[in-house]
């Protein structure tokens, strides 16, 4: 079943077409207008994904945009405010994305045929409108809830073809042993970064040093610059040092989970900062990696001998942050406890796909989020085989689905009420669409 209006079809977060042609107004919703270029931008994006032309899809796009305009109009009536800081941060995020994809700011300007100032100015209105619509929509049906009996009634009324197939999935826990980094290695990195710090204080260009020496390849390509971030977005050690800096000042050497850094403050706007950094990561020796493997082998022996349980070994030996949540390995994209087997990274799937519930793997090497290698044991805490959804095993999932459908119904009712009290004028060319809502009175 298709869920309309639960998520607005906005202009794609990272796809913008700036129309060069003469525009015209296709609809007026309260004080908001819908332009031909907005419809064509959405439709061209749909076609760019390899889809064939479809009048039905174009009509769906138009109706979603009419809904967006209705939400924006309501947000302004309700005096919903979007701060310049929120908008500026999102603009910088998108510009950074474009720059990473295209290689440089000049390439971004060439791609859009505009200078960066004009691109940011055009993004400003788009992003503010998106935020306004999102805030207005979040207030609709936000206080709705659903009872267990409603969930049961909803499920029992589903056609058999509408009941979803639940894919095979697993819940995993892990014991991680990382190679030991010696104090001598750490001291050498600190010494090297202190040399860089002194060179910058003596007049050398921080950006050049970051480009040449930083172990963070993404920021190194931009002279070490991270772009504007909010307080709370950075790891604590890095953030504490960064927010204490004055503009242009370079920090002392900072150690974080990613390695060792020096940081230079570019600009601060309240609780947002833009900094550049140089990161140096310790190089893991082969002998240290082998030692981690040997230690994990010994842990396996202890578990197999009954000296310790897997769960006790997590608390006693694992040196990963996951030990604080009993070793739970979260799915990185959804942060869910469960991993759908067919959607797993191949290297992880290879290790666990033949394991049954409560079985654990042999020690296997993997790459951590900081780019370093380590060894781990993986245990299948829970395994769910592929099955047709049912109320006993999948109540939470069915409840969420039923609540979303209830919210969708409330959205339709909200649209009906607002259309009845809002000035709306739509050009005859788009009135011919078979809309799901009665936009023309």
C-alpha cells in the first residue's frame, strides 16, 4: 500500500536544477505560488533516474508540490520561524556535498553555471521553504496514538497480498580486540603535530600542511576544513578543544578515537563552528595485529571451556564502545538492532550467514569506522527467518505501519479542511490531473 504525503517529495536534498527559461505561475495557494520550473525540476529528476515519461507521475509530483505550498502557507500563518543559522548550516552541508562530488568549488560553479554566492542565495529560499513545510507537517497528527485493538483490527482487514514478507534478519553482539598502539607511537605522532603547530604559528599555511599530511582524506582535499557544524556533532575531545579556540588560533594536540589532531578555528557563529584540522592516525603494526588475533583465540578457548560466557567476555575483554550496550552491533544505516541478511555488507554476511541463533563465529579481521583494522567475534543473539508478517512475532512493525496509515488519514482530513478555508487558484493545464484531493473548489 502506497503511503502518500507521509514524506514530502521535496526538491532532492542534493539535486538542484536552476531554470534558465521564462517561468509562469501554475497555482496560487494562499500567499504561495507554484511555478512551472518547480514542477519541471521534479519531473526531470524523475526522468534522470532512467524512468519513462508518465503523466500519472507528473500529476503526483504536482499534487505533492501543492501540498508543500499549503504547508508553507500554514507555517507562515502559524508564525513558525526558521533561524538563519539552521538554513546556513544546511546550505553549507549541500555545498560541501556538491564539492565532494564534483571535486572543487569552481567545478560546482561550472556545473550550475553560477558563482557560489548566487548558488547559495538560490538555495536559501529552497531550504527555508523545506524547513517550514517540515515543521508544519510535524504538527499534524503528532499527538495521534493507536491501541492494540486498533492494530489488530487493522491487520485483520488487510488483504493477503498486502501483508508484508519479513526478510531473514539477525541481531548480533560482538567482542572486539583492537591492536595495541604503543606509547612510543603516540609520542611520535604528538611530536610531529607539535612541529606542524609551531610551523603554523611561525607563519606557514595550515591549509597546505593539512593537504599534504592529514590522514583525513575528505577534509585534506579542502585544506583540512570541516565546514560548519553544530555543538554536539563532533566527538567530545575534539569539540571541547575547538569551541575554546579564538579565530585563527591553533589548538594543542588532541587525542580522539580517530587519532591525534591539531585544530584551527576558522569562524564561530554562536553554537556553530567551522574549523580545519590535521589528523594523524597511528599505524598498526603486523605484530600488534597478530597479538590481537592471539588474544581473541584465547578468549574463544575460555568460552568453549566454560570458564566464561560470551556475554561476560564482552564486558571483560572487548575494547569497543559497543560493550556499553552488551556488545550490540547496530545496523549502520538505520541504527536498528536487526540486520537484514540480504542487505548486509558482503564481508559481514560471509561471516554470519551460516550461523544459527546463539552460535558465534571464529575470529575475523574487520575495518573499524576510524579506518584501522581489528579482530572480533560475532554471536547471533537472535535470528528471524523469512516469513509472512503476523501479530505474534511482528506486532511492533505492524503497529508502526498502522499508526502511519492513521496519520495519513489525518493528513487527508487536514488537507480537506485547509483547502476549504484557503484561497486556491490552479491553471487549467494542471486541473486535468486526477488528484487524490479536491484542490479546486
